[in-house]
């Protein structure tokens, strides 16, 4: 019975015997090939993982699975503009192969290059994603700004600087700003970024949010961001709204700069929203007292008022009688005598006294008279003004 048991091999013994038989069939070349595969020699440019074996003052030894340990010199531990990297035995790190084998038979490695190469790959991924990142502005040069992005040296062209800083790049030096990566070219060490693209994306997001929560009639605060001949743009926190020149004041405004300057803080009323066109119309004057309220309360028909000639036309002159209120002095009301040209009697800027002979509150029109301040010739009677038409001489196009 014992002989039978000894004749029976266990599963483990069978496997060992099989392995011995297979190994006996291997040639020397097979063993060399297996050893080469087990200790594969890395090539220049490879990025491999390794384990820190020893940390000396001037170098670090790393086991990367090669025949010999790899060596990282002190200068290859960190970036030039950062502190040295603290490593401890047992740390798992990625390293860049500078030289497969030096004179001592060691693999020459670089932690700095491994991190740089990995960072370049990260930068390429960020470009593909369209991600917004933070960059530190280091210095200004002829074409723009030098920035640090992800530890890499990047270039921000002046054409890609945010609009509010376009005229003064120097003020950005030392600041941290949001940017998007436009170009990554590792072979040429070229990294191009844009502050404008990052800002545009952020403003688009804030603009969408603004249209969601903004209502017509709402009063908001903002800063004047730009001026044109037809109005002023105001940044109201996410988007620019336009105050048309006609909405700056109840008074007639000749130049926008007479009322506002870039950088002015203003409180405005939202009078129109067009999300499809990304347009917001604002008003400054609608937060001021309507001068027509004062006119109707204090200037009845028949009142004599002082005014200033603001404009002359072939059919008469416009006279400002209150801030924001202009009346028409028709050419027929200039004199009891016949008048060929308005300019024969009045000139722009002239101070005169006139009589209010009609008020149309609905159409916001005031009719004035100069001749009715004097006595007419003996053969002409003065008619009363009740029932007089107030639209004579008004030309809608010229009155704009």
C-alpha cells in the first residue's frame, strides 16, 4: 500500500517535473533572451516608472528594472525656477531616460525632463479640452507677455490680451490671469495662450446667466466700458449693455463724452432685452425726473419763458425752455413781418424770451411764439390760441 502511495505524484510535483522538462529544452539563446526581456535596456527619450533606492547629496539612485540602477544628478531633479524635489527611498516616480548607459554602466535619468514631458502632454490635453487655466505673467517683451502655465514657459501675444488691458501690458506683469491654450508644439518648445479667449468664454457664460435673471424695467449698476458716437457701453456684470445717446439725458446731448467717460460707475434702467442678438438696451435718463412733469405743472399755455436757440431749420427754430424740453418756434411766429429765412432773425445759442402758445402732452410737443411778445401792426388783430394746431412745421426726420 505504501508503495502505491509513493507511486502517486502530487499535482505540485507534476508541475515541477513538467517545468524541469521544459527548461531542459531551452537553449542558451533562450535564456539570454529571457534575461534581456526581464532587464530590458531603456532607450533615450523613454519615460519609465521606477523606485527610489538611495538619496545622496549629489544624486539619486532609482531602480527602473534595468540591469543596472538609474542615476539622477542634482540638476535633473527639479525645474530651474522651483525648489529641489524632496525624495525618499521607496518613492515611486516617473523618470526620463537621458542616456541608456554611461561609463559606469548606469542609466542616466532626469526627473525634471519626465515632469516636463508629462506636462507637455497635459498641456496638449488641455488644449483639446478647451480648458481655462491660470497663468502667471513673468515679463513683457516686444510682442506680448511671457507666462508660466503648468510650469511651462508660454507666450501670450499682445493680440490675445484681454481688451481692458490691451493698451497697457505692463500692468499684468506679476499677476495671475486666466488663459486658454491655443497652440502646443513640443518639438519647437512652443506654447501659445490667449487671455482674450478665456475671458470671452467666461463672459459668454456670465452673459447667459445674466439674460436668465435680468428683466426689463430692472435697475442695475455697472461701469462704462466703451464710448461711441451713438452711445455708451456699460458692463453690467457679464455683458455690455448700450445706452443710446438719446437715453443719456432729457437734455439734447451733442457728444457722449459730455455726459460719460470710460470707467464711470453708473446706475441704469434696462429698457430692452434681445437674447437672440445678445443685446441689452439701457437708459440713464429714465432714472431722472421727466421734465415734462415739471412743464405741465409749472408752465401753462400763455406763459412767457426764457430759452436758448438750439437749432435752426427752414421752417423755424428749436428753443430749449427747460432742461430736456425744447419747443418749436415756427417761422410764422418769428415776426409780424414776413420772414424768408429763420437765420435772418435768430442764431444758434441766442438767448431769447418766448411765449408758450400750445402744449401737446401726448406727442410731447411745445409751440412757441416770438412775435406775440410785441404789438402787431394796427391792421392785424391777435387771435386767441385756443384750438390752434400744434403740429405745424414739425418735420419728424429733421426733429430727430
